[in-house]
C-alpha cells in the first residue's frame, strides 16, 4: 500500500501532461493500462519479461556472491586492504558501461556479456560498502569474541557477516535501480529479447503505447526486485530493523498524513465509497466511462468527505473537548491547531471544486450546493433529533453525484441506491449515538437516543435498516440485476441482523465491532455483488 499514493501522484501528473501535450509518444495512462493488460495475456510479452528478469537476477546474485565476501576480506585484513583498496578506488569511478563493446567481443552476443557488465557495475557498489563498513568496525567486537575463545570462523560468522549485512543490503537496493537502468542499455542493441529491446523497438516504430507498456513492465520488474531485497534484508537483518524502529523517528510527512487521516476518520470512507463506486458500475451499463472520469470522480469523493469531516471537527471541537469519549481527538487534544484544520478544509474544498470542474459544467454548478449540504450537517445536532437522517441524506449524495458525473444526466433509478445509503448510514449512526445519550442530554445537544431513549432509538434504527434491504432489492428490478447481486443483498441482510443482535439497548459493549467491522463489510459486499453481476 505504500506505493499507492506515489502511484496516484505519478498517474495524475502523467495524465495532465498527456492531455496538455497531445502527442503520440506520450499516450494517456488509461490507454497504456488497457494495452498493458492485453500484453499480459500474450506469451511473447512474458518471454521478454523472463529474459530481462533472468539477466537482472543473475547479475544481482553474482554481484552479491562476489562483492560481499570480497568487501569483508579486504576490510578485515589491513595488508590486503593496502594493496587492493587503491586499485578499487582508482577503478570505481570509471564508467564500466563503456566497456560493453569489448565485453561483447570477448564473451559474445549472448546473456553472459550483459550479465557480466551489470555484475561489474553493481558488484563494485557492494564491495566498497562492505569494505568501508568492516574497516570502521570498532575493534572491541574482535577483542570480545576472541576473549570468549572464538577463532577466525567465529569472528567471520558472528562479527563480520552481521556487521556487513545491513550495508551490503543497502548497496544491493541501490544496485537494483542501477541494474535496471544498465539492463535497458545492454538490451537496446545486439539482441531481440528483453524489455529494453521492446522499448527501443517501439520507439523506432514511433509506437508510444507499446513503448510505455514495456516501460511499465521494466518498472514493475524493478519494484519487484527492490521488494525482494527488502524481504531478504528483513529476514537476515531482523535485529537491525528492530533496532532502527526503536531509534528512528517516523517521517514528518508520513506522520502528518496519519494525523490528518485520523482527524477526518479516513478509514470510515469504506462505509460510503463502495456505494458511489457501485453507482459507477451501474452507470457503465448505459455510458462509456473513461479512466480520466473515474479518476476525477474518486478525487471529488475523497476531497468532499475530507472537507466535510474537517469542518465537522472544527465546529464540534468545543463539544468534543467536554466529551470523555472524544476528548482525545486531534483538535481538542491540541495535536492539530485550529488554523491548520481550517487550511485543510479550505484546500479539500478547493480540490473538490476543481475535480467537479474537470468532470463537467453541470458538476461544477452543483459542487457548491453539495458542499453547503455537507457542511450544514455539523449544525443539525443543535436543533433536531433527526440529525442522523440528515447525515444519511448528505452522504447519500455520493452515488447520485457519481451517476451524474459519469453519465451527464439524472436518472431516477439511482435514487434507490441513494435511499439505501441514506437509511443504512442513518440506522447505524443512531446506534452509535447511544454512547453519547447522557452527554447529549446534559450539554443540550439533540439526538434520537437522547430524545426518545435507547429502546425506541433501536426500533427506529431497525426500521431504517429494513428499508435499506428493501431499497437494495428494488435495484434488482430497476437495473435488471441477477443472482450475484441478489446473493450480496442476502448477505447484507444477514449482516444487518447480526449487527442488531450484537448491540442491545442494555449492552453497548460491542458497538465498535458493529460499527467498524460489520458496516465496512456490508458496503464492500454490495460493491462486489454489483461488479460480479456486471461481468
């Protein structure tokens, strides 16, 4: 998952640049994705992937088997170091790739020449890193193991190898990027196999799509090799990883993302997002939906929810500070300053407006009213006990908005899905509000549990969830859905029954299981059912 955000940023920049330049050699990402999927089903493409993968893996393995022990040997013997180090450091800066023609003459045009060149380049990196690590290793490690009766083998096994492994793996990780770059060069001539050959062949034919398909393949090869090295390091240097976890501070950027993600409860997006995506799948029955449109719809969904949740946290900050259950939230606890929260809401709202404008003029006109509806929910608990239903209504705009963004028009059939989401959200929000019944009464806030009591609130919640199932069943007739979808509705009905059996008026101890776990499964089951029915 750590690659997802980076990948989305790259795809967004790529898409913007492709739309701006409109040239054949820079196709849009969705075009490349379709072509790449088609290539994965062709045996010829896998032949090229296999050829490149073999050359890269063989070279990296040879680099390690040669560079790692040589680096330790040179580093731990001063006499060898005095002779070998000047030679290593004198030849290290020389670009070894320039010797490829000579290597091709010596070893022929086969894989051996290409593997040799990559090994020569990456092996040097591993050798130098391991040598430097051993040279600067504190002498007391050697004294300690000798005082315990250890000989040369014990020193090698228990001191030298563990000390050199982290630096060796670091050099190997860096070497993966170098190896893939050199691989492209050595495959660009005097061969007819490999991803590098595919890239240059497509470039020569001025086929931008085929070229980017090969580039994507080489990129995935590089990522796979990099993660393989990471796994090896975690397995062989587990002690070092634990030591670094204890001493290393997390990235400030990652820490900020986590803090703001907790503030807006980003994980709760799983409740409503699948409904919006289900609307997109249903819309695909009547309209052609491109990758660009899907991308901006997802951006709009995320930005709108982020803005609404951030606004709710700002407006309710003083109540959250008084409520023991919510006092540890980011704003009351002081983890996020009010000014920073306001800036976050403004940026999220602007992102939503921009995404809406990128979709269509109609979406741009509807964006501001939608934001007004989302923001106004935060004030409903001040004057009405039916704020849960208003919350459901605000969130139910997601599938309706996704439909309009995808098709460009309004279809009353989609209201059944929106009404299902409305009743689904309102029903479990009533259950969740039972935790704050006493607090709401004391502070003067409105909710159905505070006004009617827990038992009547539970009855209303059950009725709303019955309506949810009925609305989902109605979709079957409206969109002519089949048994895969009906199966998912049956599973949802069972899950809703389980939810109401877990949480009882006199026992709210399982509210978190019902709220977070079961509800997240319900929405995903719906999306799976709609997708399977579409296939």
